[in-house]
C-alpha cells in the first residue's frame, strides 16, 4: 500500500484506498458525472439504480462499478480542476484554465504572501492555497457574506479542514487591506471594479510584486489597464485571454471538438515598481482615435495633446 500524502502538506489529495468522509467522482458511459461524500451504510441513487457506498470504501480508486440496474460507473477521487467546476456555487467560479494561468503567469510560489479579492465560491482560493503551501499565506477578502460562507465550506471540504495558510475577511479590500497593514507578494483581483482599490494594492505590494486582475468585459479591461498606467507605480500592464478547445481522435478521424471553453474572462498583470520609481515612458504612438473625444476613461499623463484630439480617420 502506498503511503498517504503527508497531512502537513495540505494538498487536498489522498493516496491509497478510498475511505469514509472522502469525496468521489462517478462518471457513467455518457460522460455524466456525480460527486458525493462517502458515508458508510449510505446509498447513491441515479436513473441507473443505486450503489452502496460500502462497495466503494476500501478500494483503490480507478475501478468500474455496476449499479443495481446495470449502469457502469468509473470511480476516482476528483481532481482539483474537476472539483472546482462541480462545487456548490454562490458566485461564478474561476475556471481551471484561468486558475492555471493565474498561478503560472502571476508566478504564485510556495511560501508566497497572496491577497485575493473577492473569494467567489472558493475555486481560485483552492488553487492559490495549493500553490503557496502551508508556509505561505492567502488572505481572501469578500464583501458578500453569503459568498464567503459558500467559499469557506468549499475550501474546507477540499482540504479536509481549516487550511493553516488561509484567512478570510468579510469586507471591502479597499478599506480592509490598508487597515490590516499586511504586505503581499501577489494580489489577485476578481471583482467588478478592481481599479477602485489600486492605490491600496500598490501600498500593500512589495517591490517586484504582481497584481493580477480577472475581469469579464472589455469595458472593465480598458478601465483597469488605463488606471494602472495613470497610477504610475506599475510596469506596463499585459492583457490576454485563454481559449481551450478539445479534439476528437479516432483513427483517421482527427478533428476539433464540437464545443470549446471560449471566453470566460480577461487577465491583466503588472509588476510593482520600487517606491518613487516610474517605468519608462511608452515610445509607441497610440492608434488614431484611441484617446479621442469619445473616450471617457483615464488618460495617460504623458499623452501628446494632438493624439488626444485625433478621431478615426482624422
């Protein structure tokens, strides 16, 4: 028997036979998925009859089980990416493709001090806690109590207890972060108006730290990017989105899948400059009309007057 993952790793993962109290993921022949907690003496019911939980407890994951009505199910522990899209939701979850981008391109590392706002349903929080490990810190801020309650249950369920690196604060980041006095290596903003707390973020971030915003619309994207530029204490922001498309592969029939995970959100990152320092002025001339009379957002302080007056075709 393989030894279990050390408890002190706080990975949310177990090795070895399935045990009571763990969650399992059943997948039928049509790809339909069912997630539930194993409880001795309990039954799982579906349109294919029932299964006894006791038939699953004590077996190594990765087996097929047959229900009372002949339905076959594949049994595994859920991966974090699978748990994230199936967890109970208060707010929309950050999808795994975006969580992976945030962890990689915001460079979340073991031992990092990370601030997150808001917490949503806790999907991104789980990825952040997995990345920082028990020696890091994730401080999550959420304004809505009902979302905070759902996130707390989901995160606790995944890790099997209260993660020692996690603190959840009910309140507005713009007010609570300066009051806390904490410093951060990374700040992740998943909120409607992330530009409103940029000054608080700048004060909390250590030099070289990264701010990463997760926004859904082009309007939010533009407002945040331009506010970062005007604030002046960050490098030029980078903005992108990721799209995921599956592929059908059967012999010579190799083609893109009929569906894909398209737009979910835009991601923006920028690095914190040292105190009193500013990045070099951009030398590339803005596109004609970019900051014309129809533009009502923040304007870069070094914008030439003639550029601000231009209109498309002007």
